[in-house]
C-alpha cells in the first residue's frame, strides 16, 4: 500500500470516528431536550431538539463524503475525489445561515410584538437553563474534539462541523441570557441577545461557505505555504532560478506547478534528477501537497538568480 493510500485510510478512520461520536452525542442531546421539553412544557426546547437531530444527519453526510473524497483516483476522476468534501462544507455553511435566519426571525418578531402590540415576551423556563448549560458543556467538548481531529485528517468538513458545534453553543447562550433577563425583569434581553448571536452565526456560515468554494474553484495556497515552497526550491542544489510558481487548492489537498531553471550545459538525465529530488522534497515537507509538477528550463543569463 502506497504512502498516499495509507494516509487516506488513516484520515477516513479519523473522520468516521468523529462522525460516529457526533451522532451519538447529538442523539443524546436530542433525547434530553425532548424529555425536558415535555416535562417543562416548552415547545422551544423541543424545537431545539430537532436542530440536534439535523446535526446527526450532517454528521452522516460528513462521514459518507469524507470516505468518498479519499477514494483513489480512477478513470473518471483522474485527479482524485477531494472536492466532494468541500461541497459538504458549503452545505454545512448554508445550514448555519438557515439556522441564523430562524433565530433572527423569531427574535425580530418578539421585539416587534413587544413594542408595537405591547405583547409580553414569554421568558424561557428554568428547565431550559439546564438544557442550555448541558448543551454548552457538551458542544464545547465536541468543538475541541472535532477541531483537533480536523487538523489531523486535513478535513474541511470536520472543521466546518466543529464551527457548527460552536454555533449551537451560542443558540443555547441566548436561552440562558433570556432566563437571566426574566430574573431581572428585563424580558427584552433574550431577543436582543438572539439577534447578536444570529449575526455571529451568519459570520461563521459565510466563512465556511467561502472556504468551501475556495477549495472548489482552485484558489491559490496561502502566503505562508508559498514562502515555504520557495524556501525549499532555494535550498535545492542545481536549481539556479525559480521561473514560475503556481498553486491551487483541490479540496483539502494542494497541487503545485513549478518552472525551474538549471545549467543548460548539464544532461537531460541530470536535470531530471534535480527536478525529481525537488519534487520529492516538496511533497515530503508539505504534507497536504498531493502532487508537484516541475518543468525544467535552461538557465539564461538574463534571469535573476535565486
């Protein structure tokens, strides 16, 4: 089994493990919220349970696409399947925007009816306080667990799912603020907090969508990675000049295209060996590089040396 295939298998296992734990914990949260909602006669908590169930579906999508995107290249997908996972990230980002819209819509309605029709804002129940704190504790743990494994698996969809966990914490925070406001007889506090949280979730969602799209439309690598590649080229014996450098993000991987100049008096075999060593060095030192393509040019005296 090749190194790239071994890496894909390892990353598949990480994504599967995190997704299964996410499904289990979200099932637990959904069951807890349904029970508490029935006991406390709170439709808000029961509605939030539906959100936890939707997170189970999201985790299933991440697990399936995480495995599919790490399949080896085939005749129909000669560059691999990595972009499929980026599509899941976009889906999670859109789901966050829909969540934010629902939170914001309910908050604006409450504020409007409060001032326009002098209608009281129904404060969250104390059982919602228990559900809120439980959600924050569990989701914060899930956030760190998922974020840590997203880096290990080089997984944009796991990273997006971690931010989804964080957004659920903010939703629970709005309920807690509402209960504190009701204790202080400031019932308007909860919808105001909900609007602020809504805006923050929108920011998270748009960030996830932007990242997902950048991985699909061949966005260039970040400047740190570019400088790292240049440094590796500068260290390579036999390379006189870096003529051109292009990078493109392909899902969670990176393609690198280089043009280097070598002494025009050396043989084709020597030039090939220089390029081959540089190719292996770049792929070894930058783990997310899937492939490095190097074109060799004869060095011209008008070029600027490295």
